[in-house]
C-alpha cells in the first residue's frame, strides 16, 4: 500500500485536510489529516465518502468541438482564434470568463491575468459572486480590504458564538463540531439567528426565527441597545474607528426593543435574552454565511454585524470577531487573485494607482481599468448580445444562476460558448460549442485558501485520465495562442504560485494585509512539501486597518421597510443546501452513501400552510415564481415559518424532472456586491394531483422517458428512480425495464402493477406502480441488486422478504447506514438519553459526526421526521 498523500477536501470553505491512500487504479482510502489545523483529523459525511466519487464515470476525457471529438491543438486554436476575432471586431468587453471557487488558486491566477491583464477587460466573474461577494463588499467598506478577521481557534476561545444565516451543522459540519466541543468543554453559549429551525438549532441556547431580511434591524437594534447600556468601547472607537456624523442618529431609528421585535417578528422576551447574552459575554464571535450574504441587502447586513463588533471593540482579540465563512473550497483563493469582476488582483481594486502598479508588474499597459460585469449582469449582457464569446470554467450556471431559464436561453443564443470541466454531460456543457477536459479533484495540483485564510496544498492522487489537463495549463495555452507567449510561459503550478506571491508583495509596503511575499522565491521542492499556513496573522490585533488613515469605518445604514407579501405570490421562497449533497451533484451524485440522506428534492413548508393548500406529507407540490416553476415532493416541518418555504439547490435536469430550484429566484441583486437574493423570492405553492406513484430500482439507469415526476439517485449497485404521473403508466413499462426474464403481477382493483426482471439468476430491475395502494420499502429491494442469487418471485413481487424485517426508516447516519426508526426504537427500548449513548448502542454519529444534530433532535422530541 502506498503512503498517504496529504491533500485538501473538495467541498466547503472549511478547508479540511485529508490523508488519502491510493489503493487501486481509481480507488482511494480517505481519512482526515490529524495535522491539519482546520479539522485535526475530523471529516464530515461528504469528505468521508470522497472515495466513492473518484471513478471515471461521467468524466469528460477528450476535447469536443460541435459534439465531435477533436485534438487539443484544434480545440485550443479554435478558442484562441474565436476570442481574438471577437475582440478585434467588437472590442475586449465583448468576451467574458465565468469561473469557479472549484478552481485552484493557480488556475484562478492565470485566468484573471489573461482576461484583465492582456485581453484588457474585467469581464471575469465567478460563481463565488453567488455566495460570498456581499461579505467582500462589507469587509472593504468596514476594513478597507477583504480580510476575514477571525479563525477557527476563535470559536474555541469565544464565550458566545452567534450563528447568523448559517445551517452550520449541515453546511460546515466540522466547524459546528468544533463549536459543540468548545461548548461541552467550557460552556460556550450559542445563539442561532435563522428564519428556519434547522439542525444547527438543536444544541443552541437561543434560536431567533427572524423574518427574512430583518438582519439590519436586529443588529442595529442590538448596537443601539449596547450604546444605551454603556457597552460601546469609546477608547477603541477613538483610537481605531471612523464614525460618520450621522451614524448614531441612523442607528437609533426604530431601534427600541419593541420596534426591533416587531420588525424581526420575534418575541420581545427572546430578543432581550439575546441582548443580555451579548452584554454578558465580551468574547463573542458572530459567524455568518449565505443567509446574510444572499440578500438584496447583503452588504448592509454584513456591515450591521461589523458595526456591532467595531463599536464594542470585539475584534482583533482572541474569541472576538465577525466571521464570514465561505461556501466553496477556494472562494478565498479566488478573492486573493482578483477573480471577481469588481477587483483587479491581489486584493487591489481599480484605483488608478493600482491599475498602474499591476500594469507595471504584468508588463502590459493595456490592462483593464475598471470593473467588469458581475454574474447576473454578465449573463444578461450575453442574452442581449453584448457579450459574444464566453468561457465557463468548472461551474454549471445553467443550474446555479438565478432565473436559470433566462441563463439557458442566453447561453443558447451566444455565438461562441466554451466550457472547460471534468464532467461531460451537465446542463451547461450541452449548450457549448467547445468542451475542454479539465482535471478533477483527485488529479489537481496547487493551492487553496480556506475561510480562516489558511493556504493549503492540494495534491494529485491519480495521473490525469484520458486527455484531461489542468485548468491553468488550458488557459495559459490559449493565452499563448492569442499572442502572449512569454507572459504565459508557466510550466508547473509552482511557477504560477511564485508569480502570485510576487504580485501580492510588489510595491505593497504594508498597504494591504494580503502579502504572501515570503513565498516569492519558494523552491519547487518547498512548494511540493508546503504545510498549511495562514497569511495575515492575527488580523487587526494592533487596532490598525488597511485604509488610508489606518482606521476602520462604521458604515451608516438606512433602515428600509420589508416588503409585504404579494397577492399573486403570497409565500416567500428560501433556498439552500442539503447536508450530504454539493452544488449540482456532479460529484456527490456518484456516491450511494451520500444519496441515502435525501433521495428526492423536497419543498419544506409549515403544516398550517400545507393544510390551507390541501397538501399532506409526500404529496407533489408545484412551486412557482414570476421567473419559473418546478415540482417538488412536499414535506411538512414545524421548523418553517408560516408563509415561507424552503427548497434545495442541487437537482438538475440530469437527475430530475423537477426540483429545479435555480429556475425560481429573481435575478435581483445587492446594489453594492451584485450578489443575488436567493433567500426571499415571492412564490406560490399548489398541490399537483397524480394518477399513480411508483419507483424503479435498476442496475442501469433507463434512457429517456416521459413522466410528470421522475427523480433518480445513486444506490449501491445501481439507481433508484422515484416516479409519479397523470397518464397511463402501462406505457412506461417498455421504456423503464431492461431485457431479461420478466415476472409481473397486475391488480386492477387495487391499481397496482409490479414487475421484476431477472438475468443470470440475479435481479437487474424492479418496478412498482400504484394508483391507490401503498408501495413497498425501497431498502430491501435495493439490497437485492447486490445479491448473487435472486430472491423468490413471490418475494420480489411483494417487495419484501418472506420473513419480515424491521423498517429502519430514512437514513440518518450514512456512515453506518442507521435509519431514523432504528434510532427511535433504540432510544425507547434501551433508555438512551444522549448522542453518545446512541453512538455506543448503534455506532451512529461516531465517525464523521454530521448526523449528531439529527440524533439530538430525535432524543429531544422523538418525532418521526428529520427535516433540517
């Protein structure tokens, strides 16, 4: 067995270290890296099961032009020529790059250099615009630079952790586990501020289910209360912070306790308890994520938080800071190189002196001189015909952008679309003329930066498959073919990293905290062996900030009334992530383990709203907005506020006829950051009547077929496809079932059809349809696909074994395949009273720990639903 390779996880911005041991041609054993400062050996469910996602299934392995295989030379020459000709005819702003937080820093750097430094346009934006650009804008307004002033160790030093707009237990599980460990060890108080009651709330001291968009009122109200209580740090303000003349007047507007409680729609007693907790615990970390950023007032919401910390002096100290936690593995690296259209490079904006400095460094006077188009405006410009050539790198905007239907139409109309990706068939690649095969996670070599500013190495585990190439190589080859041979003469990632480091320190002289000049001349060997390290140190510990006068800034924020529900769109749509899926499921969708947690896209709504709409659990429901509509499976949750619904972002046309959340949000953005407001779209919900329901388990996924509802998920040895429709289901059978010996039964009176297909004495597919009756449990049938010998015909048609087995219910612990009903039974029968006791009895929660909040919820209420 080979030695473990130290690398970094492919998923969220926590940036966990991984020790990966290659065990076969495309096989790897995954463990947490005990020496990495982010996770200290722990991994969440997604990281734990990365080994299930490294096959070459679905990979793009050679260049494609117009649907036909092509050579690299032909593809690169075409891309260079079409971009060059478009620029010559229409100018540099007629072309654009749309890139991704999945890129490594070295990939990002080369793409940014080519577009801004040599094409001469800033029309390069990133999918990070969708998740953290409001934090960037807020940091720059408050601190003068996009610097996250906190680290994970601060969470363990804090006496109070406030989690705002963050389902941390699901979206950043390792950070959540660190918070919970600190809580157990030293009694850390935890407050969760989120319209939904998520699993993050299970161990919280207080949950404020505020009205969406009322964050500014909440934090400005808290600051006004602190000022009245004498809790502002006047000495710190005098020494380190500029306060606008009208600041305190604006903060005081409608900021009494009762007004804030009314605006936020929370009980005044709960609000006062929150204020008292803040007053009693000066060591406070306020950690925020998409619920704050993905708002039409996201930047103001960020600055309401930074205002609070600056005015009370809770920054630059152990256990005291505002903390923006990012969603992608290298969103921070992209921010460092300038991958956003609104920044130039190395934390510099487009101020004339910065443009001149970067032009000198890159040796080209024709660099971009002003910001480019941000994501929503960029795709709008494509649709309007102003951008005529687009290169998409490592992302899937046909799914992830708001108003995704309009984005698809824009891509289809664009004269020239290039996509470089590791996946062959996505909702975006099908709209491209040129496909370029890029390295995937297990083949990438470079660096990433996590949410606490720690730079880590990502190292290749496998050789590049087929004709795939690293993203940096693809971009630099196009740059060379466009005429800039010497400027893109990189031969390895270390070359790019050194240049990136040199630019960060070039004529910096302390102007910017981002300065990694210590690595300007790092050797290839030292780069290969680089251990994780954090740039910027303990940011702002000296009370000085990277502004012209060295002082931070309080930002005046005008209160704005929250919109009332619309008559035709009376509900509010909130969107977000599931625990065990990632983005558009091109990677996590390959894992049977991860697919077990949520097998279908659900719309979560309050039981009272469901009752008014005539919906019950497991009905189909259509969610519609002015932008589009999609069907979801309904689930009822007391954790939803009345009048609000939640849908997941992950499902695409490749997995489902419904669940297409991207079609629904408005293409409206924060005026400062350009970040879309995914968290509060006016919507309506209605029940969808079906004539029948059913499901298919099969070794191979069937080809195209027509059904009102069909959503598929990976299972061991094959696929599970949930089905429902309003037409005669008999017509589906020939499309869904493969060849082989078929056994079947039809019960017209009960409206049931059951079919099984056997080949070589093994089950290869089983289809169950019902108009009125119940359907069998999926789990036993899924297990039959792995059996060497088929069960009896009677058992298969019944959908259960002759000897009844307990129904374990929905999977809670994916690591040990422990279901909800198994846990509930063990709690009741064995008198289990803690998560630890459940772990001893069933092993659930003892590996990655991602399911521990769900177990805590079951211990707390015994309900037979686990809807985060």
